C-alpha cells in the first residue's frame, strides 16, 4: 500500500531559518525522494503562506524534491481544510517523528 507522507519544511526538510530558507537537511530530502520512487506521495505540510510558501516549494525543487501535493489532502480533493490525512506526519515539533521517518518508516 502506498503511503502519504506529510512533510514539514522549516526545521524538518530545511534547517529552521524562517523567513529565509535554511540549509537543506539531506537525510530527510533523500528519504522523501526514495519514498516517492517507491510510489508514496509526499505532501508539503507547513505554516508558510504566500511568497514564503512559494520560496519553500522552489527551494525543495532546486534540491531535487518535487512535492506531490502542497497543503492539500491527496485523498480528498474537495477538502479546503488545512487538516489532512496522512500515514505519517514528519515535523521537528513532533518528538521522534524525523528519526522514525529516517530509520523505521
């Protein structure tokens, strides 16, 4: 079964330097790309909006990660809520989620 990975940006995929773009966190980026190659979907799940969101999308793309979805639920195309359904939520504010994603997911 393909999985849905909700991936935070600041502090998770790139080092936290908001509103600027921090350095890439290559372990997370590479794992997300591998998951996509296996058929999983990666959703950008962030508090960034407007031009800051655009900058995050472009930074990820420049580092080889193209999100399948941006702030939307892949299972509910008509959902306008920021609350999404995912197999895993990877966020620096969720203790252990990055380590779990990298080592056990």
